[in-house]
C-alpha cells in the first residue's frame, strides 16, 4: 500500500482546487465584463484577505484565508452569494447602469451560467490536450475474455460477442460498458449483443464487488465479468481531440447525474458522499501517481464542481438561475421575502451537507476507526 506524506494532501488540494475556483469565478467575471457589469471583488477563498490588489477598473482581487471556494461580487450585490443590495437603486445613474441587478434577466442568467459552463469547458480542454498528446484509445465493445462464474458466464456470453446496447443505450466503445453498469447498484441489465451476424437480447444481474486500491481506499462497483480486446491508439488533430474531450466530459456528467439521483432517491447511502477533505485526500493520492494523474483528477473535479453548482439551491448558481427563470416567466422578480427565506433554506441545506460530508471524510481518513479502537 502506498503511503502519502501528510503535507502532500494540503499542497495537492491547493493545486487542484485553486485553479478550479479561479476558472469558475473567472467565467462569471469575464461574462459580467462583456455584459457591462462592474465587479467590485474577485476573491479566491473566503474570510479575511491574505493579500490582494485593486485594478484600474476598481475591482479588488484578493485571496482569503479559507480556501474552500471563491466568489465574484458585482456592483449592486449585497454579499458574496449575489443577493441584491436593497440600496442599489439609489446609486448614481452612471453606477446603477453597471450594477448586476439593473441588467436584463437574460444577461444576469448568462453571467450566472458562465461559472459552471467554464468548468465544463476547462475539463474538455484538459481531455482534449490528453488526446492530442497520447492519442485517442479506441476499444471496440467486443468481449476479449470472460471471468469464470461471472454474470456474463452464467448468461452464456461468448468471447467475440459484440455488446451493441445496454438497457437500450447504444454502446460504441468498451469503456461505455463499465460506465453503464458499474454505478447502477447491481440491478439487472438488458444487453443486446451481435454474434455471427445475428442480434440477441439477454438479461443478466451484475455482481457487486468491493475493491481496494493501492492507497487502501475501498469502493463498491458492479461488474459483469468481461474483459476487452486490446485497445487501438489513434493520433488525432485538434478537432478530433475536442470531440473526444467533449464526449468524455459528457460521459462523466451523465455518471455524476446518475449517482446524484441515487443519493436523492435513497438508492445510495449518504455515507458515500465526500467533501473537501476527501478531495484533499484523493488529490494527494493522485499526486503520488504523477502529474498526468493529478491533471486528469483536476478535470474530474472540475466537472463535479460545475455540476454541483447547477443544483437548484439558492446558495448555488442553479438557485440563482431558478429565480431568473421565474422572473423571465412572470415578468417580475420573485418577492424579496420569498428570496430571503429561500436563501436561508439553501444555507441550511448546504451547511447540513457540509457536516455530513465532513463526517464521512474524517471516516475515510480512519479517524472513527481509531477512536473506536481506543474506546474498545
């Protein structure tokens, strides 16, 4: 089992989260500038300023002492989560015209959407760069080997069978197979295969296995017990690389959405949720595997950051988009009191989730097991 120096967790965490927070907030900032909105503050981290400066446009750029996120506070915002300042309408006309609340709803929605969208674009750029450097691996969805006694063996799949569909979803590459099966909690799957020019459909139940990685982390996933044929690496140009990066990003977005849906419906335990401490742990682990692994992990976290920020919670970008959608449909903003209560609810939800994931994260470091051994 590989050991990770404790200091590496913090360094790798800052390397992962710092650029991603900057990318997310810069998306808000640059689209705000394009829309003619003045930014008062651009902050990486929360709390008291460690260092910073003010540019010629009057925007304060700073780094806060709590490195768990960031924010852009536009003119007319009351706070870091962009609640409107009740006094924004009393600003001088020239300043009011460049405030966030004074903009038409489509501009405000575009500025809000720009943050998560930039996270997705950042991930696409990373995956595209990998494709340019290493080529695109193409592995046909053809069975190269079958594990004895596995679900595939019991269903009488054969070496050479081509997996065409899983639960109605077309399979183009072998890596689509574990993506379609691994996180579906072992439920029965309907598989369409091509064998000898004929098409067949059969149903099998994947087996859930618990795997331990080289760092001692345990994870459950479902498998059907097949292995691929050898992959083929193809050199690609910029357009093909962007296409591959977009497809890879979309696949991870769908996987994230599926897992989140399982949490919401109770199919997956909240014990599986992770937060900043787990990201720090995984960042340190990826750093020990090399620069390429760490950069790939940054892309993965960027996708998760963009996805989570689109959730319809008032503290998050998705909550702001929900209010903007209400305003676009009703032709007037939601009542201020309703917005206040919604933000309080969102704050309570976010704090509760942070407590849950922190409890889980401490468990992933083995803290609760050590306490149990001491008590026992």
